[in-house]
């Protein structure tokens, strides 16, 4: 199957996000959607609740990431423009975002 035979990648917030993505869709994301992201953007993987096992890649978000207890584990935070637009997010993060938070492309598993 070629890339052209695949559906277009879902956008963040799309109802069709909860489906496994194929390599062809991942290639489209890299070529089209993520192309403008700076090369220094950190790629962060979400892990499953048990800390083990495997699940297909399903969705992503643009966010900020800051390590918490070590360089290997951290938290994801909303972007400044999301905080500006969403009062509930501002209330949720009333204590602020850590100064160590950096732009990140966050990948989430299906399961």
C-alpha cells in the first residue's frame, strides 16, 4: 500500500484520532504537518499506565514538556496560546508553567 492510498492524518482534536496510525500516515505527518516545527523540538512519548506493554501510535499534540523527577520522566503543559484562549486551563495551571518547559511534539498510544 502506498502513502497515497492512506487517509490523511487526523488533526489534533479530530474525532478520528482514536485509531492506530500506519507508517504511511506517519510519513505524511512528518512531511506536511510537522515540517515547519523547529528541528530542536523535543519528541515526547506518552507511556501506558502500567509502565510497560506496547500500543500503536494513535495521536499527537503540540505542547510544552518539563522534566519532573529526572531527565527521563516529566509532565506536559499547554502552549501559551492555549492558556490565553481557555480560562479553565489558566485556572488549572494557576501556579504557572515551569521555566524548564520546552516546546514538544507529544505522541500518544492508542491503548
